[in-house]
C-alpha cells in the first residue's frame, strides 16, 4: 500500500512536468524565497497532527475502545505528501544551483540523484516512525486487553458473590447482595440488563404475602412466630428489590438530560411474580411482562412510558391500580386480568392496540379522556362497578361485544372513529352515550339495556344498528344526528322501535328506518317529538368515584 501510494505521487509529479504544467526551477526559486514560512507551516501542521492524534487516542482510551492496529489512510497519505514535498523542494533547489556550474548537464543529473536520495532518506525516517507508532499501538492493544480481562474477572467475581448472597437464609446478607448488584450495574452499563434479570428472577421466586397481624392477645407458638418473622424480613428484601428497579427506571424531570442513575431500555420479566405495593410511577422501562403476576396493595403506574410491549395478561391487582397519564408506545395486553380495586386509566395514551378482553373490573374503571390510537378490545369484559369512558378517543375499532356493565356506564363525549361493536353487551345500570360521535358503523345488535339509555345529541356518521336490542326502561335519542351518509338506523325486532319519533318511518317493512328530520340534518326527536311512552331523559349518572387516597 505504501509503495503504491509513493508510485502514484511520483507518477503525478512526472506527468505534471511532462505536460509543462510545472517548471521545477521556477517552483524551486519560489520555495527557496519562502523557506522560513514553509518550514514554520510544516512545524505547525506537525503540532496540529500530533495534538489531533493524542486527542483521538485519549478518546479511545476513555471510551475503552480497542486500539486500532492498522494505520489510518490519512497518516500514510500525510507521510507521502511530506516525503514528496521534501524531495521536490531539495531537487528544485539543487537544480537552481546547478545552473551556475561549469558542467550544467552533469550537475543537473547529480542534483536529481541527490534530491531523490534525500527523499528516500526522508521516507525511511517516516517509515521507522510509523513502524514505532504501530508497535506502540500493539503495546496499547495488549495493555487494554489485560485491563479488560482483569475488569471482566473482577466483575464476574463480584457478580458471583452477590448472587450467592441472595441465596443466604439471613435477610441482611440478601440485602447486601441486592445493593452489591446495584453498584455493579451502575458502574458497568454492559451488565445492567443482566442485573435487572437477576432482580426480576428473585421477585419471581415463590412468596406468600403476609396476612394482617392478629391481635396481641393471641399467643404465638414459637414456630409460628419465627415463620412470621422470616416472612416479614423477606418482605423487606422484596420491597428493596422493587425500589432498586424503580429508582433506576426513572429518567428524572428532564427526559432530554436523564439522570446518571437511569438505566434506559431495561426489560422487565416479572411473569407470575408476587409484588407488594408496586410503584413504577413516572418510570420509562422497555418491554415489560407481568403475565400472571399478583400485585398486592396499591399498584402505581401513573405517568409511566412503556417504550416496548406491555403484557399484563392474567395479572391480578388486589388494590387500586393507577395507570393515569401513562403512555403505551407498544401493544398493551391485559387479557384476562382482574382488578379488585379501582382501575384508573384516565388520560392514558395507547399508541398501538389495547387488549382488555375478558378483564374483570370489580371496582370502578375509569378511562376518561383516554386515547386509543389502535384498536380497543374490551370484548367479554366485566364491569362490576361504574365504567367511565367520557371523552375517550378510539381511532381504531372499538370492541365491547359481550361486555357486561353492572354499574353505570358513561361514554358521553367519546369519539369512535372506526367501527364500534357493542353487540350482545349488557347494560344493567344507566348507559350514557350523550354527545358521543360514531364516525364508523355503530352496532348495538342484541344489546340489553336494563337501565336508562341516553343517546341524546349523539352523532352517527354511518349506519347505526340496534336490531334485536332490548330496552327495559327509558331510551332517548333526542337531538341525535344522522349525517347524510347515514340516513338509516336499524331497530328491527327492537322493543324501542315503537317509541321512536313518528318522523322515523320504517322503510319497506325491513326494519331499517329512514331518518327524516324537519331541519334536514337527520336529528331525532325534532318537531314531532318522542312517543308518549318515553317521558323524560334519564338522569345522567355521577362520574365513577376514584379513590385518590391510595
């Protein structure tokens, strides 16, 4: 490579001279007149090059990168340029001096030979220098490998010792192992995920939560007392492991400049784990798996940004579960989960699909102002308490087929951009859809409304299907709007058909009603009013109560 580059430089110089582009004596005279300036410039360039090389070497050392063995192309090119410049300058100067000799021809030949010899010598000096640099890099490589090996051995020893401490029967020893792993992960970013995996594995170990402490009057046997003491200590160890994870998953108040203690993109696998008073609020984990986990006490995920997939399939929340203002950038899955206490998902953002199929909400479920960018699946879900979806936005399909709403269900002001499926749903309490917007098809076929149903001021852009639906109490569509592209609503075999406004006339006996309003906008319950059997709009239920003290 070096010889090829040198030959290329010589060839270029010869070509320039042969073409008459360069007159060497004239160039030599110009250089001789500025020898001092050129020398100063070369010295300055040398200093700049040396400083740049030192800086680059320092960066490599600080980032613990492996030193490069091969020389950079710009180093070789710079050396060739200096060699060519020296050869050319010396030769030009000698040729200029040869013009004053007696035998000009012989002197010019000697001048050329001398210039080439000096150039070759300069090249030899640079070759020795580059060889020395290459050897130095080899030495640095060997030293760096030695340091890396020693560091890796030390990390392995610390890791092994800490893991052994977690197997101790003494709680203080286990706590020491947890803190040792934390220090190891903080000092060595490449081992952070490994440490996180160990902490998650520890939390996945079988554990039986403590029962409430009995009255002091009850006397303990020695064995029972010792067992409770061990479980109390184990509880503290587990809470410490949870706190370590939570502390290092929070980026701090400024996401653009995260805290030095933040461990980004950490993946949590807590499948089947028993967790106590989990608090991951305002954290930023990667992919998380809580499938089949039991979260005892309050579970705080409010303000969390899930940067990967979040899975809570089959999880059990024994206390209040808070996901308010959380952001799910990946798929969110809660299929088959059980929420014993209140479930708070207000103002939560679901960027991809959100699956809540078969979920049981024993307490109140609050999804007010939630934003579902993908599909929202609540098929066969059970809402034993109040269900609040006020102001929610569902951009994809909304699936509530077969869902059971025992308490009040509020969808007031909700926006359904895609298809809305409420077929077969059961509304035992009051169902409030006032002011809701259905841009896609809205299907309530086979739904059962045991309580009052209110669709006043709702907007149906496309077809609205209520065939075979059952309305036991009041059902009002006062002020409902059907746009020009949705002039029909299906109430076939629905016992509400008899109490619709008289201007909603059946079309050819098929059960599809052609919506005709006096204002031409498709409004229901206009000038003709509702049938006498529907007296007043049902009172709007109170918003689901949210326990903010837990």
